[in-house]
C-alpha cells in the first residue's frame, strides 16, 4: 500500500518561515534552484507566467523523488540532508541544503503549490498539491495534500517540476529582473549546470556569475586570495574583486560571499569604513565552501548573513577586511597611473619631469600635492576641468619655475636657460655674462678684449654708454647720476672678474659637487646680470 503523504507542522512555523522569511520572489525561487542542484540536475528552467494570475514554474532534470522520498524527506520540515547523506548528492555534488526549511519558502510568494516529480524507472509522475488556505484550516497539525499519479511517457526520464500559483505581489514579475537577482544568489561553477529564466514563453536568459557583472565596465580585477601585507595565511577561499570605471549602483557595491554555490552573506565591506569614495567602485564575489564543512552552522537561515562573531568565521572577516584595504590602495595607485598617463597624453607634458625641474623643495612639495589631487581617481572632475587646472598651474609654476619667477631679462634667459636645465649653473652664468658683454660691445661699438670693452663703455667722466642718461636732468641729481655710473661700471667689471676671468671646466664640476655654487647662487647671479642688461637697454650713448 502506498504511503499516505502527510505534512506535519505548526501553522505559526510555516507563517514565520514562509511568509516572513521568504517574501521576495528571487529568494524563494532560489530555494527550488538549490534543491534542483542538490538533485544533480543539469538543466533548470524557470518560467514566469504573467498573463493572468501570476505564477512561476521551476522544472529540472534531476533525480526526482519517489513517493517515499516525498513522505520521508521533502515533507519533513527540519531535516538536515547533509547529516543523512554525508553532505553529497548521488552524483557527488556537495549539497547546500542544511536546515530542511527551504520548502516553506514557497508559501512566502504564493498560496498554491503543485509538485510533479518522477525517478528513473518509474512509470508515472507523482503530483502533490498543497494549498495555503487549506493548511490554515487544518486542525491537529497534520495536513494531507492532494496526491495524484499521472502516466509517464518514458521510464528513463526523471526530474521535478514545481509550480507556484497565485503569486502574492502587486507588481508584474520580470524575467530579466529575476535572472539578475538569481545571478546574485548563486555562484555555481559547474560546467554541467545550466539555469535559465524566461517569461511567457519568451527567449530564455542564462543565469551565471557573469550576468551579475555584465553591465560593469571593469577597470581592474584581482584574483582572491591576494597578498594583504599584514602577515598570516589566507583562508581556503577563491573569488574575484572588480573595480569599475564608474561608481556602482548601491546594490552592486561590496563583496558577496557564497558557500557551495549559494549566497551566504550579502555584499558588504567586512568592517572597512565605506566613507571612502573608492568603495563605491568595488564589487566581487568570494567562494568560501569550507564554512559549510564545520559542525557549527554560521550561515543565517535566509542566507543573507554570516555570524562573524563565531570563531570559525571571524578569521575570514579579518582577512577580507585586510584584503579590501590592500585592494583599495592598489586601485588608487593604479588608477593614478592610468589617470596620469591619460592626462599627460592630452596636455603633452610629463608631470614627473615637470616637478623635477623645480629646485625649491617647499615649492616642489606644494606642486606635487596639487598634482596628486588632480590625478587622484577619487577627485570628481571632468577631463576638461583637469586640463584647465593643469594649464593654469603651468602658468603659475612652469617648468624650471625658479628661473621663470626671477623675470630675467630676455637675453639672459636665452643665454642661460639650456645650461640651467642641465644643472650647469656656473656655465649658465658665464654664458649670460658673455651675452651681456656682446650687447655692450654692440651698443658702444668698442672692440678688443671683454674687460676692455666694459671699461671703455662705462668708464670716465662722460662714459660711452651712460646708464644715468634716462633719468637726467629731471629725475636724479648729477651727484646721483655719477654714483649710478660708477656703480654700474664696478658691477660690470666685478661680475666679469668673478665668473668670466677664466674658470676651468674642472673647477666648474668641483664647485658643483661640493655645493659651493648651487642653483640658488646661479639664479642670484643671473638676476644681477639681468639688472645690468636692463640698465644697458635703457642707457644713452655719446659720440666717439
């Protein structure tokens, strides 16, 4: 005689674990998909029917259930399958079911459930219908669902089809939305497991781990485990962390934890402060199957969180916290390089080379700090805004800014610039003096040796080149004019004797190495030559 099917229950248990715990369609459907996986199914098809009173059908080609299986296993609430079957399916899959409560999930989304199942060798399908209103009206805690045997076309086939009708939702279900949600709830890596979702007979959507991340434009990817830099070995986990090019939507941020292919912990950052702008770009997944091999059950019944206080799971949380800090730092460094490269390409300037031309350490540090903000991946600026800021900054602090800020006379700038850039500071001053003497020779029309040119141009009571002439007779007195002429002659002769009379190349190098003549000394000397050049430019000349 066939065993009579019976569901023993406390109505409050079903209401609490069904309606309240699994009120979302994806979570409830996920329980059916997990059962199919544990039954060694290769194909699971989820079909939404939204043409009338909405319903969802989940069909698989797994081992199916005999009548005894239905009585002793499926309709038995609280059965721990892993204890009964050593945690493995007949096909060798590591089963995820543990508490035996998943079947109650269906009453969280619909009022009528039809189960049609068959094992290989059986000539009929067993159909079981459970109705929530009937269950609530049952007294004594035992409910006998309606059971029917339907003829099968073949004894070879097997599988289970479950139909949930009268869906308790006001909005219309969508295959695309359900597929995306299921891609978050599962992370099965078996090549022989295919899950699809369709709607009203439409084109099926394949559900896999790539679906969840398909809309992301990935900039960087890390394979987990990664080196955290804090010491200790990583837990036995695997996975990937992605950094997107653009900020992620709120529901995509964080790292999702899976155990044996099923969601075990919603996306989070494992205690790391989420205030950093960087974390709005990070997502990914971790497979931590070892958590399910422990005697302690650390995964919540609704599979949305892990008990991180438990000694089994606490080390994993600590590792993930360190890993995310490491990833954030690496992302910032890599994105800075990428941003810098793009910026340099647009403006045609090497930022590092630019900074290196500045000698004043305080100014150099300030320039570095400003550029670091400009190229930071966390700075919310458009490319045009970055370019404009760099161009403005270049006007304020150009390459070799120390030299430009002196506002040197153009002839001095032209003569000394190349040698200054080469850090040939004494030679830069010598070239500037040579240019000055050349200009004096041109203005005075005096030939001969350089020193003689300077003496002839600026010496005597009525010098050939009179630097005081522009200010006479109204601006300065004759006494002041005389002092100005004498000072200019002495300055000209002094700067020539100090640098031009002649210094050997070996002495240049020796002075440079010993720090006797620095870039600052060079700029001071060039500023002095620049002063002489400006006086010469304004000076008047007398006849021969």
